[in-house]
C-alpha cells in the first residue's frame, strides 16, 4: 500500500513532536549541568560551558564510590540473570516435564508482583540470616526479579526457534547442552542483548531495594547516592543536574553501543509475540 505525501508528512510531524516532548527534560538537565553554579561557587569553564560542575559534583557527592557499587551490582545481576534465564527459557520453551505449566506461571508472578509489596518482608527475612547491609542484600533480590522476566523473554524466543536446526543437531548426536549453547544461543544474540540492556537499565536505576537493604554509605548505589546528594550536600540545581548526568551516563553509553542489537531484539520479539 502506497503512502501519500500528506500522510508521510503528518507522520513525521507527529514523530518530531513526540521526540521533542521526550528530549526536552533531558536537554534541560544537560543545559543546567553546564550552566553557571547557582550556589555561587566559581568553577572552571570552557567556551561558556562550566565543565567544572561535573568534577565538583563528583568530589562532593562521592559518586566514584556509588558508581563502582552500581557497576558491581549491575554486572552481577546481568550475568546471573542472563545465564539463569537462558537455561530456564530453554527448559520451558523446548523441553517437556511434569508441572511445567504451573511452574511457569509461578515465574510469571515475579513479573506481576511489584517490589513495593515484598521489600519489607524480604528485609526481615534477610535480616534474620544476617544478610542486610551487604552486597548480597542489594543484588540477590534484583536477580530474582529479573529472572522472572528473563525466563518469559527467552522462553518466547526458544519456542519460536527453528525446529529444523534442533532436530538436525540431535540427528548428528548433539547433546541437549550442546544444542543450547552451540546452536540456539548464537542465534539468540539479539534477544540476549535486549535482555542485557533492559536488566542493566532496571538494575542501575533501582532505588527502593538499596534504600531499604543497606545503611552503609559504601554500599549505596548511584541513584541512592544522588538522592542523598540532593538532600545533604547541595541546595543548588546546577550541581544536582551534573550529578544526574553522571549517574545516567553509563546507561546511555551502553545503549549507544548495543542499540542495533537491542532494536533488532525488540522488533524480533514483537513479531514473534
């Protein structure tokens, strides 16, 4: 079906309007981060851009410690989630066993259950076994949350994967493990990359679990550190905007590097669903 010039123009106008609506808050924060310090402190500037705001926010807010903690937690959660989701998705998508349907619906409860509903009893459970105020109290609940979605995501991919390749590998004598890791996983790269980006983004931006589970300043993640930075260290918006840019940069950089595979995985998953 051929699209007319007027319809194409209207589509572009609508897309540009939504793009401006989405980008305007980001541009506002970035411009504020590069503006003059509204607390009165003088910082270095270059061509009217006060780049020293980032260094000042980094030092005052101790974002080096917070970013390191967020990187450790996000890397651990992503690695565990991807491995467990691939294994569980393959089991639910390509294998048959007793109680499969019931067990899969239990996994789906992890998607439907908000973290706000379980974080308080989870805190008392972890405190009873001495895990609060530790790295594991921040990372393990997020692994459990992410595996639920990851299993659903990878199951959808494996259920729609080519059965011809699987049967051909079995005829050649390939084991179940070899079929998974040498046949299906290489073909699932877009889906896995999409899962990596989503889980990394969710873990990096998680605020409630670190807030409840830890009190040690060295265990605070970047979003939690940004909240304390706002409340304790500065009353000006310029340094707060600089801190927000610092916290958001790793997610943006990861998406820019993996955007092609991420979009391919999203489109492929949408078509298959």
